[in-house]
C-alpha cells in the first residue's frame, strides 16, 4: 500500500511539473506565465495578437550573450492555445537570427487564415539593415522561405517597419527610409505567397520635411490606413498626418493627406498608434509637449473626415495638471471613444491614472476633467493601456513605488465611468516592468504581455484577464 501511495504521489508530482512546463494561464498574479525566461538574456518588446479562436501569437526580441558572435537581437514567436498552453517550444520559435545591436519597433499581425505576419530590420543579407517580412504558419514554420521577403536592398537608412494582414488575404508592409535629412514613408503590398503586388512602393514624402512612420492598420475592402510624424528638423514642431490606401495602392484621402494634428508639437519620441473603427476609419490618440503636456483623441471616418474638432478633443481641461502617454479604445456599437492616460501635477512630481469618454462628435462624457482611477500620489503610474470591454473599458498600468518594485494593476469601468472592478493585481511579483502589449479576443478574454526583470534579466511574461476580472481559467 505504501509503495502504491508513493507511486501515486510521484505521478502527481510529475504531472504537476509537466503542466508547469507546458504552461497555462495563471490564476496567481505573483506567478505569471513566462514565455521567454532564459537566464542572462535580454528579452524585450513583446507584441500580442489574438486569433479568431481565442488563441494568441506573441513575438519579442531576444539577445543571447552566449550565442555565436555577432550577438544580436533575434526575433522569436510563440503561439498559445485558448488555455494559455504554449504550442511551440518554451522560449519560442526562432524567426530570424540577427546581429542587430539594438532594437526598433517592428510589426506583428495575422493574415485571413491565421498565419503570423512579422516585419523587422534584418542584417542577414546585408551589412546595412534592410526591411524583411516573414509569414509563419500555426506550426511555427516559415511560409515565405527561410529568410522571408526582403523588401529593401539599398544603402539608405531603414526604420521601424510595420506589417498588417489585409481583408483580401494579402499583407502590407510600411517603413521609413532615407539618406541624410531626407526621410520618406514607403508602403508595399504582398500577396499571400509573398510576391509584390504593386510594381513600386507607394511613397509619402514632402520637400523640406522628414516623415517617420508611426502606425499602419488594416481597414475595409483590402485597404490600409497609415500615419506618420512630420517634422522639418530636430528642433521643429512634430505633427501627425495620415492617409488611406485602397487595395490597388490608390491614395484615398487626397494628395495633401489628412492633418490629424498641426497645432503645437508632439512629445519628442512620440509615435502615436491608432486603432481601426471597424467601418473603414480609425481612432487616434497622442500627447503634446507644446504648448502643454496634454492628451488628445480624434476619430477619422472612412472618407477621411474628422468626427472630432480639428486637432482632437483633450482628455481634460484641468490646467493645474498635465497629461502624458495616452491609450485609446473604441466601442463601435455606441460610437464612443475611451481615453486613459498618466495624470501628473504641473511639476511632474506626483501622478495618477485618469480617463475620459467621448461621444461620436468628440464631446467629453465623464465631466470636462475625466474620471480619477488612481489619484495623484508618490507612486509612479506608467504604461497605461486600455481595451474596450462591456459598455466601458479594462485599464492596465504599472505602479512603481521605487526601482525594482513595480507591480501591474488593472481596473474595469462601465460606460458611465463607474468602477465595476476595483484595482486588482495582474502581476504582483516586484520587478521593473515595461513594454505592455494588450489585446482582447472575440471571447472577451484579454491578454497582456510585457518585459519583466524578476529573475535578474529582462524576460517575457503574459497574463490573461477574464471579462469578470478574474485571472486564470475562465470561471
């Protein structure tokens, strides 16, 4: 009997260890699911993309100091099933073994059949960084060849490529390219096999100005929307422009482009993202450094018209405080936009987390100064992100009382701005946390991936949050 009990105990222990190795959504905020936790490596910049069946792709960069020289930031990919179980080997599948000594932004999306699409700067075929697009199937195998599709092959500088899957089954890649003070935005379309669709890339440029690609998203009927930061030089105002391209590359929002923001300047290093509205338009959010630190939102309709006042609607009219680093989400059913940000006093000594809702015309709905989720305090509140859920929004942020002591928190609000899930821990293991990437599946399950140094070096973790604000298996 004693031997039988020992055998049963051993089987239970082995099963527990196997389950831990396979990975699954954690219900304990102190034990988040690690996706890449190699000791000594620098694993950073996660992106997360849901599949229609509540599975997930997560990508990141990994610099392994023990790899053969030259050591660089390599591109990795993982797929999770709906239970959070890793489908590729732990620490991910290698997409590209690179020698990039630093990282820039890159792209992750899916095509219409659920394959992963990635775009990144590539050093494998040229000393000069070129733009490469890769397609990986659900088993993690490359579909566009071992090296993907190299979209550039010149001596110019290339920066921050993005990729999106279009509704017609293709993919569109965008990047910034230039020599010296000349910098343009280039867009190229690929078919499902990775072949060029347009004879030449569509180029957005303007004499005397530099264009830095900001974001790229799919829209209706195979079209895409692209945005960029426009500046005349380092000390000039940095403004925001956008346009829309049809499936055949035709420019839909005019040769003069849509002016999203042209009064003052974006914060230096701010490259605002936007989200599709599901009807051919897009919702934008950004923050300015001049004339003041302020957050704004704008809705551009499918025809390129502004739904909100020109230069957007401010998150708050409170002139005693300032606002930075906004996150935007959108509820198509009611044509409502949700904006959350880090609120700070005028000296930027104390900060909190605030939010605002706008109606379809950009009118503030949660008073003129928004709702206070976390009041101003000595803890630093950063990396605010939100996704639309129910009638309101699910909000994430990093709370830091000091170096190495950060936790990640979340809260849920309804459409009236009332907190329905009080702030709760998503990751309570103290560490430096940054680079939050958040997405919601059709089922309502939300996943957040981030970089975290709890083991002594940067690693990649992910955590799910159910619609009722619980963690782990759906209850």
